[in-house]
C-alpha cells in the first residue's frame, strides 16, 4: 500500500480518471497506462502510472490530503 500526503490536489487527465465523492473520495483509472502527478508536502513530485481499474483513495485530514493506493494497481 502506497501513501502520500500533500497540501494540493493531484494533476490528472479527466478522460483517464473518474472521481467519486466519499469519504474517502476515490479516483479510478479508466485507461491502462494513465499517469498521475502528486506533489507531496515537501514539494517533491511523484509520477505514477496506473493500470485500468486502479484506484487512489483520497482523505482530507485537517489542511492536508492523504492519497493512498494498492501497489498492485501500478504499472
């Protein structure tokens, strides 16, 4: 299980991802090899590529967002 904390939301293509309201909110990958970029709280950019059906769960915790996912969903 991967996890990142960020102060910002993620950058993703709307035709490759679908978001559902939660809590937690869920980003679901609609296409194979879809990339997402997340900047963590230390301003480091993390680029991850997901397979179709992969999910990222998002929780808002105070002034931060917690992103977490199953590593098996990564390509």
